[in-house]
C-alpha cells in the first residue's frame, strides 16, 4: 500500500511539473507584440528569448520529491519486515497477512510489538 501511495505521489509531482512546463507564460499568441498590435519576428519582446529555467527547476524539484517519497516507503518496508520477524518469534500462531496472533482466549489479537 505504501509503495502505491509513493508511486501516486511521484506521478502527481511529474504531472504538475509537466503541466507547469507546458503552460505558456502569457496568454498572447506567438508573434503578438503585447499591446502594440503588430507582430514581431525577432528573439522576443525587447530581445528576450525563451529560457526554460523554470521548467528545468520544476523537473528537478519533482524528481527530488519523488526520491524522498520512495526512500520513505523503502524505510517503512524495512521496518515492517523487522516487525514481522519480532512477532513471529514471540507468537507461534502469528499471521503476517492480518498482523494478528491467536490468543489463549481463542480470539485473534493484533501484534503490538
């Protein structure tokens, strides 16, 4: 379940970064000179060109967030394996699928080790 949550988180980060990179900076179409009414065909408005720095930064940030989420899920998996090993050692009737053991009263109890 944690891996699924991590994968959904990574997919969401990638999706946000992709949408941010694909969204135009202004609503004006290409070649429109922002208020002067005539098209331009140069490097951009007052010599400014297209610089994809924000898109690259969003991609790096999304990758870092995904790596952090995946690392947390991997650490949680190691903790679960240790929990299962401890409960298996403590209770002979331990069932790792339900995380319960059969008590002396005949009922299933959650392992709280």
